[in-house]
């Protein structure tokens, strides 16, 4: 699976977006891009097999078992 973070103008500043979910707002494009790249790198760090929670594109909270080596590829645009 490949996920795409996109840096966009948002709320008077800049943010990165995954689907329709925005990060916090950053004062500059460069700061938002740096944060998005950090988050993308963290997607590749294996951890422990455990349950995780996340908000899907419909705004619903999902709980699922995440295996330690089950990490997505992440790209940053913008």
C-alpha cells in the first residue's frame, strides 16, 4: 500500500494532508514539508504487533491489529 501526504495551503498557513485529514497548521511551506517528510519516514519504522486506532476518510475511528512489519510506503507531494 502507498499513502500520499500532500502539502497544501490551509487555515492561513500550510499543512500536510492525508486524504481529507489535515495536520496542524505550520507558518511556512518549508515547515509543513519538513513535518510531512518526518511523518512519512516514521511510516517505515517497524514496531510491535499491537492494536492501533486511526480516523478513516469518513471520519470514523477504526481499530485494527497492526503487525510489526506491516508498514505502508509513504510519499510526500508539494
